[in-house]
C-alpha cells in the first residue's frame, strides 16, 4: 500500500500539465492554411509515416492465429490515411 501511494504521489508531481487546446479557425481560408501547414510539416509527415510503417511491420510479422492483431493494425493504418484525406479535404473545401 505504501509503495502504491508513493508511486501515485510521484506520478502526480512529475506529470506534465496538459496543454490548453486552441479552438480551430472558423474562417475557411484560415482552416485551409492550417491544414496545409500540417500536411507540409516534415515532422508531422515523418511521424505519420513511421507509425504506418510500424503498423505494416506488425501485421506482416504477426503470428498466423493473430487475426485480431492484424485487423487492429490495419484499422489504425486506415485511420491515418483517413486523417490525411480529411486534411486534404480541408485545404480544398470552401
């Protein structure tokens, strides 16, 4: 019990404060610009590519009986593609 209390106190002390989120732009031009900036951001693109590469590797190297694991990886991979497509739609919708 004492160990658990110590861990909770330590976690509380060193947990970073959540950053406040800004409201998204309401102006279509501003929204399109912000979406384009994300799509063109090299770090954001690299992060999405790395996550997708790990997901592909996880389903390629999964055990034969690990159907759920493969399907979960596929769904996450597809979700990243949908995120990318939504950002593209934001750049073109008026």
